[in-house]
C-alpha cells in the first residue's frame, strides 16, 4: 500500500474508533473526564460526548470516502479545536503518561503531509 494511503487510513481508523469508544464509554471514562473538568449536568455531558463522537464519525468517513485537501484542512481545524477545548477543560491531559493530547502532534503532522501532497 502506498505511504500516503497508509497515513490516511490510519487517520480514518483513529477517528472512527475514537467515535465508537467515546459512545461505548458514554457513562464511564468519557463522562468522568468531563466531570473532573467541573461539568456536572448530565444533559451537557451527554451532549458534548455525542457531539464529539459525531464529529469523529464525520471526519473518519469523510477521510475514507472523500480524501481531498479541504477534508484534510477541516480535520486539522477540528483536531486543533478539540485539543484546545480539552486543554481548557483539563490541562493535565498534556501530562498523562498515555498522551491523549500529545498524540495530536503526530496527527497534525500526518494531516500536514496529506495536505501538502494533495493537488489543489
């Protein structure tokens, strides 16, 4: 398989699996993370998790079915926005040993490579 396709399909897997895991953990780790950031309203916690998972699914499917520069740019912007929100809610995630936010640096690099490789 060509390297750029491998990068793209890796990102598809990350976003689709993250969406599934977020919903699977709706009342577990996902909710605990938001509660630890100070959110307590069940409606808003569920809304944030469902919205994030929905965005993950949209990005994953868009990268799978319509790989183009604009989709890579939207994925980059979304990832940056989600990273910013997570940083504001729980800055300690940057120090987590498994790197839930740190992983976004290589994801940004992968998206940058895909954007640069794509014809306009």
